[in-house]
C-alpha cells in the first residue's frame, strides 16, 4: 500500500522568507574558497533580456548567433511563454567557465549570477497594481560562502555586484511576466504569433531591430523618424520600446499610435496575398490537368 503523504526527497535551496534591502546576510565568495566555481558546474541560469545584450556584445556576436550557440529554450508557463537558459555541457557546467580561473565573462555575467546567493522576487499584493521587489536567500550544500565571517546587507551586496544596472533594464520585463501570471485566464492564452513576438522583442534584439525598421512596421505605426534613428543604433532604447510594444501585443495597452490608414493597408495587403494564393492554386491545378492528359490521348478518345 502506498503512503497517502509520501516523503518528497527534495529540498528547495531557496529559503521562503522574503528579505528586504536592509536584511543582513552572511556571505563571501572569492578565488581560493574551497567551493570556487562549484555553482558554475551546476548551472541553471535563466536569462533576462539585458543579460543577452551584455553577453552578445561581450562575445562579438549578434543576438541570433548567441541564442543559437549558447542558450536552450524552455516554457515559463502553461501557455508556452518562451524563456531561455544558458547552455551547459553534458556535465551541467556553464560554457563560459574558464577552468580554474572562473567565469570567462565575469564583468558581463547574467543577473542570476550577480545576485547569487540572493534571489530577486517581483511580488504584487492582491488587488494592488504596484509590483514590489523582495529577495530570498539561496542556500545550497556545495556553497561554503555562507560560512565566511562577513555580514552585509542585501542592498550593499547588490551594489557590490553591480545589480542595479541590470535591474534597471530588466525591471519592466519582470513586470510583464508578473502581469501575465497574475492575469491568468482573464488574458487568455496568447496566440502563437504573440509568443513569437515576445521571444523576438525579449531576446533576439537584432532580429527585432530589423522588424521595427521594416517598411511594413513603419507603415503600420505613427512613430517619428528620430525614433527609428535611435532604434537603429541603441540596443537599450530598442529594448525599452520592446517592452512597450509587448504591452500592446499581450494586453492591448494602446500606447503606440497606429497610422491612420494602417488598417486599410493591412486589409489591402492581405487581399493581395489571398488573390495571389488563389491565382497560384488555379495555375497549379491547370498544370496538374495538363500533365494528366499531356502524355496520352484526350479523355474522350477511347481505346484505339
């Protein structure tokens, strides 16, 4: 007979208590500590949008190339909202680990790595429209940094690790995720094209740039020319616009004005596409008929 309440052989490393910036933690990590690089050899790093900007520039790659070479996809919720994680080798070691020297991209390391052993939580109270940031402590058996004789507040640790810049550029994205999660069934499952736009605007900034600078996008939205000039050269500005664009795509927040004749043009373009498809299908059927009877007699000739 099975137990009705079986023991679960798993203990989360994230402590449930929500911490504030004033909370003191005991932690220190440095080259020479016995567990140095252990966390990099058990890497499970979810990437936020600004992480990808920093890493793709550090490695001299486009965002598309970086995603293909250094990440793996996963679903962040039951609706298939796409997320990406850093790729590891077959042992679970981060591909950016430079042997015993440590992280090979340390000054551009992702948000999760900067915060460790603190986890960033974006919370919103019931019936509140304001999201607040809280923290929790991650305590894993392999990490000896908790045994070090140093106390530091979460706020000071964040400043020491350079988290502010990353949070500034990722904050709106975290709020998008929280809103999507909080809204639940009231928003409904996003259509596939919305999920594709979410992936592109969140992660593949170079492809998103081509999308925004395209003639079709320009004809659809009433945006000034200086916006396009900035979007062409400034990753961070384009990322901020991407969050705004996703609010419109996912939640219908109409903050990006459409051109007055955009709808008529889209209808006209779609009509042209459908006409072209119908014409192509007609030509295909005619060609099939020609092929069917082209090598023999006509269908009424009978046997000879």
